[in-house]
């Protein structure tokens, strides 16, 4: 687990989801929600003891990435040597470019298009899927359970996808590096030539000249010697070698159009992973249940910190007892009720007054409802109207006098909503001692 309790890592997130899956529904220590969800969830994770499953799986992912990178590098060397005609002792440059650059980038673009337009390809692509499968083999039986946790949590799935995407790009970079090493070994240790041939001689020559000029743009101004002689390297009936002007171009092409873009994409994926970890919201239904259990106020707690002004809006026919609710709001929620309005009462004047008050609510909004009065569609409309005007202000749904079944129904209703940060608090309807 990372030393800085304010930062999350992928291993921490996996441990958190694993522990939350086995949570029995009780908490030993209540925590202040003012620290934010990420900090509260991190404190809960640390209170459950050291993990280990997350670190093991992350290590398995890394080992799987290294193994596949080695295989990719070997494949890159094979792709280079596979374009060598051993009888002619020459490298077909079209086949070389196709195998070392065009084919891997084509597969990348196909996977990207499949993810963008059809949603049937995982964000990390086919290579990422392979890394995940291999890591499961390495990590053992428990890894399958961890994968289920990943698929259950949208945020963990997103972070994992960016990790797999980063590893995938380094594996692709290893392939390009292997191809570069294969080309260098042929040039250094074996006398080889470079040529091209086609049945459409003029058309291919024109295409190659344009393609070479475009690919050489990054270095043509300071290294004109790295431009090949296209016309003079077409293999004719009397070709007996030559074409050495191609190998500097091919080496630079692998560096500039192979290794460099992959490194940049890997860096981008790593940045997105760090950003996803830094902006965790923990708004999934199982996260909300834990949040409520950790931050639900208890009778008799002493107030801490400043009190926020709040507008209390009673829903439907609810009639809040202000003398009872005021101390509860002050002591338990740290909110000072400065206005009382109503919504859903079929009174145009009171409805308009409530909407005007929403615009100037000081620091928070409390929606007050009776435990028995949950009407999902009506509540959804009220929350939508309040959230459209709330901005950054705190919003609390305060349910009064709910029994156990009603509390379960309210909790399920709030869990099914999207992540809007609304708090759900229950009041037992009795005056405080």
C-alpha cells in the first residue's frame, strides 16, 4: 500500500474492491464526510489491514507484459529477417515496411475503430486482453475472482484498461525495437542489398517516392543522406545487389514512426491512468452503501468545524417539525437551516417561492421527506430540479421516521441513481435528548 494515504494505486484499488466484496455491512468507526470520498474510503481500506492480492495481480500484469514484450521483440527480429531473400541476399523494402510498420499500426487502428464505433473491442485492445489472460495464469486461481471485481467496478475497470493499454504500447514498441535490431544485424553482420519490385513499375515508383518523402520529413532537412534512391533500386533482370541507401532510411523510419509514437502513446496511457486514480469518485451502488455506513451521523455527536447555512425543502405533504430538526441539522449534519420551503404541494405560489429560494441557498440544500412517502418518479423530478440549481452546494436527502424496510427502499433508490454526490441521511423523528 502506498505511503501517502491521499494517493491511490492500482494495487490499492484492487484490494479495496476485494475487501468491499466481502464486507459484512458493519463499520467499527464512523468518519467525517468532509474529507471527501477518496480519503474516507482510503482510511477504511487501511483499517482493514494490509492487502496483498492487488500487489500480486499488478506484479503478474507486469511479468506478463515483460514476457510478451520479449516475444514481441523476437517476432520483430523474425519479421526483419523474414523479408530477406537468401538466394538474392537482398531485402524487399516493401515487404519490410509492411511487416515492421504497416501491419502493427494497421492492427492498432482496427482495434481502435472497433472500440470507438462498435464498442466490441476492449479499450486496451487485443494485446491488452492477452496480457490479462496471461496474468491470470501467473497469478493463480484467486486472479479470476479479482477479474470479477474489476468488471463490477467501473472505475477500477477504467484504471486497469489504461494500465493494459500502456503495457500494450510498450509491447508494440518492443516489436519495432526487435525489427530494428534485426535490420541492424543484417547490415552489420551480413552483406545484404535492398530492392523493390512490382508488376506496375511506374505506378509503384511514383508511390514509393512520395511515401519516402513524406516519411522522411522529420529528418530530411538535416540528414538528406538518409533518403534512398528509389528509381535506382528497382530489381530488374540483371540486379546483383546494392541499394545500401535504403538501410539508413529504414532505421530512422523504425525509430521515428515505430518506437517514438509507441513511447508517446504509452506515456499518454500512463498519464490517463494516474489521472483516473487521482479523480476517483466512488459513486457505484456498493460504494454508496459503504459511504453511508461510514459517514451516517449518530445521536449525541459533538459538532466540529463551522456550520453551513442551508435551505430545507419539504417534499409533497411532509411537514417538518422545525424545533426537532433544527438541533439535528446543527449537531449532526453541521448545517444551519436558514430557510424552509416546500415542493410538490400543488400550490403555485409556494412552488415559485421554493425555486427562488433555491437560487440563493447559502451553502447547502436539505430535501425533507417522510419515510413512507417514497414515490420514485416524483422524487427523481424533485432531485433533478434541485441538482440543476445546486451547483457546488451540498445536497442532502433527509428521510424522517423510516422503518427498516423503508430505509432499505430509500437506500436502493439512491443507489440506482447516477453519481451526483447526494447524501442520504435518516432521522428517527424523535426530539433529541
